[in-house]
C-alpha cells in the first residue's frame, strides 16, 4: 500500500494532504506534527470533505516523526507554529529518519529548504537521487499561465524550460513553444521580459500552488512517471557544478530521480543560469 507521510501540519502541509487525498494515489496519508490535536483536526476536516470531493483515503495524524519511516514518500512541509523545516532543526529531523532506516525518497516542499537539501547530501550523505524540492516547481505552472493569458490561450499548451536557483530563475524563451510553434514568433520580446521580471513578485509561491506541484512529484516518486517534472535537485556535474541545488527537468522513476535533463538554452540564457548557480556555490 502506498503511504505518504507529511511532516508539518501548517498551511502548506495541510494543503498538500488535501491535494494528495483528492488525487487518491496514496491509500494512506499520515500528517505528523508536534501539535497533535490541531493536526488531528485538520486530518478529520479533510476526511469529512471526501464524500463531497469524491475521494476516500485513510488520513491520520500523529506526533511521532518516526511514523514516517514506513512511508513510500516522505514530505517535509511546515510545522504548526511557523516556518519551514530548515537549518539545523530540519537537518536533525532528516538525520533522525535516516538513522531509523528509512530509504523512502524525500520531498522538500518549503521555499526555504534549498540549503537543507544541499546539507542533507553533503553532511548526511543521503543520495541526491532521493531528494527533490518542489516549491520552485510551482513557478513553472505560473509562467505557463502568464503566457496563456498573454495569448488568450490555455497555459497547458505552453512548453518551456525554467532552470536555475531561486530567486534567480532563468526561462528558456529561445526554445519555448506553444502548440508546437516557437513562442518568440507570437509574443514580443518586451512582453517576455515582463513575464520574466514578474518571477520575483511570485516568489515564494503560495501553499495551494506548492501543494499542487508537490502532489505531482510525490505521485511520480511513488509509482514512476513517463514525463519530465521540474524540481529542485542537488547537481552532480550538471551546469558545471556539484553539491549545489538548482531546478532542472527531472526524469523520475519509482523512488528516485532517474536522470537530470539540462534543456536547450541560448548562450545568453546559459550564462544567466551559470551565474545563478555560481551564487549558490559562493554563498
């Protein structure tokens, strides 16, 4: 049975739990937080919305972080009381789960967890293939929607690459397409520049946007996927860097990242990406 464990029952964690319940890929969802009564109340609220939403998932709450060790996918969200799992506190939690023997892939959903990803790989020696960050993934959906609004078309028809390190995302306009045609043939350069500049205003994304992106990648990690997913990953030579987290297109197999895909970029876009990644190395 597929099980998702969500560490943190704050706004992000609760939104992820609800989104996963609606999509019904995981048969059991565990919402884990030190504030057990509030976490249990949120779990009950989601369960009670099942008949209306058309889903039936076993959703429970607990205060024990080790309840995550038997999960198919572990998601680090936001504990009640504020903030993401990050810094030494987040590293301590991941280390505790690792020492308990979990081998499940970990999804770091918080916008402030980029450095935590890197530390988990460098200090705890977790395989980079088992860790994906998802807050940045919501940016891809937002940009597609902006382009769709620009052309009065559905954003689902937009195919583009966004790479880099937040907040220094780089959009691959040079290879972007809409319904198979180059986007640069339909949208003026100054309008594309305006969309790119808007990224700083939508970072970090809200809980609902991140929850949707997180659910998508968590499901891919639970059963594998035939399409590419954009997410934060710790580089292993891609973009000329190692040990630094950046967003790339990911081929995801069950339980791991199977391949990191560097998209086609113009020389100017490549330089911008390298600059963003270099700032991560020099931080």
